[in-house]
């Protein structure tokens, strides 16, 4: 995805008016072995040496699909059938707003070559994070590799067995990232339920993070989710790099703190008002996108969302959705 160079700085616009985003399309091209094609920006170009998903700018009057087919023909010498949307990533540079619209390539014909002087590499998906990329491409890697939903567990009520059955159902339904949240539950009971949750998540290959309790997370060797109010309590990452760290964020300052701590992903919202937090009005998708544009971290949208909202969330730059009721059970 060649990031176009910044044009000369335009005259100042009236307060409150924003220039339209530069629309860029890129394709996820895979071969018969499941490898993904990356292109390296040639010497002398902006961001030279970085690896990216190939594509380019949408011209006026051109559809994203036509632009992507044209760019891949010009850059790589291949004909393509453009497939499903993967993610659309807004990204704010110092001088402009980009929108990286990423599509899967359903089929392609020809032999890819770097007709613009760029090196090419076929990369196994799990190795993609090792490649240094422009900021808007990194959420694309996360969209390819990481879960598109994060379950936030509900309080267990009076029935631990029913709660465990609900978690089992969610895991059977394919949930692979779980935030263990136990408001108003005593420590002994939290330990008991966490031990049960850990066994089940390990068996399912799901990632588990404890909400708000670094000691409990460390005790069980699992990840940690920081509440927004906890971000300022830490000056460095509060657990080893091999354990996942996430945080809840509502504004630019909290997002910057999460990034400074080395969080692996963040949860942002509420997008819509929820029964859990009726005192907070929803920020809406436009505000979510403005926050999305400030970081390359994977970012889940939360607040009145469910599995059916994942596709829409992806079109606003989200990794997917996080939810309690919308993802609990089968």
C-alpha cells in the first residue's frame, strides 16, 4: 500500500472544517501455501524500506475495487478478482488523514513482479508482525491474525455452575479472547472462577486477561486488562512482555498512556449507550474513528455491540467488538 507523499501544505481552512481523507486501497494476496504477499517501499520513496500490503490511491471517480485492480496490475503485473472487505483503517499523519481500505484478493492471475522497483516477499501469516510497516498497515496484520471479538465476562450472580456453563458455550461458539471481569465478587470466589476459566480457555486455545487486578493476573500467569482509571498508576508495563496487556480508553490522553505502557490492544467506547454504564452517552462511530486514527494498536469497539456488528466495526477501523451480553453464552 504505497502511502502517497504529502502535498504542499494548503492554506488554513476555516475552523471546524476538515479536508477529506486520502482514500487508499490495498490487497491481501495469498498463494497456495497460505503465504501473504508484501511489497517493500523502494529507495527514494516516502517511508522507504518499510513493508506494506500492495495497492495505491483511489483516483477521483474510481471505485475502490477498480482502483485496487488497476494498482495491482501496474505495480505487480497481475490480474485480480477483488474479494471481501477486511478492514478500513483511518490514520492521521501530521499533515493529512488517510483511509486505508483493505480487501482480500479472491483470485489472481500472472506472476507478481516489482514493476516499480519494489522488493516482494511471500510471508507466512504468523511472521507478518516481524516486518516493519507503516502505521496504517499494522492494524491490518492484527485483523488477519487476532480474534475479532473479545468477551468481557458478566458477574456470576449466585450460580457459579451456570456462569461456567455460559463461558463454555461462548468458547464453543468460537470466542478466543476473554477478559475475566468480576465486579463485586470476593477474592476467594474470583480465584475459584478464574482457575476454572483458565482451564477452559487453555483447552480452547483462547487468550485470557484479568480485569484490573495485576496481583491476580500474576498469580495465575495470565494477561491483564487495565481500567482507564488505572492507566496513570503505572509508569512501565506491569507484567512481562510475553503476557498480553490491554486497557480501556475513552479519550486521546488515555490512548496515549496505553500506548506508552506497551499495551497490546485497547478497548474503546462506549460506542452506544449501554445498560451497564447508563451514565455514559455513546461516543458514536465518528468519534471512535478519530481515536482510531491516532494509534496503530488493535482497537476493539465496545458499547451496545454484538457479533453481528463486527463487519460494521471493521469498516470504522476496529479490530472487532468487545461485549458482555452481546457475546456471552452460545
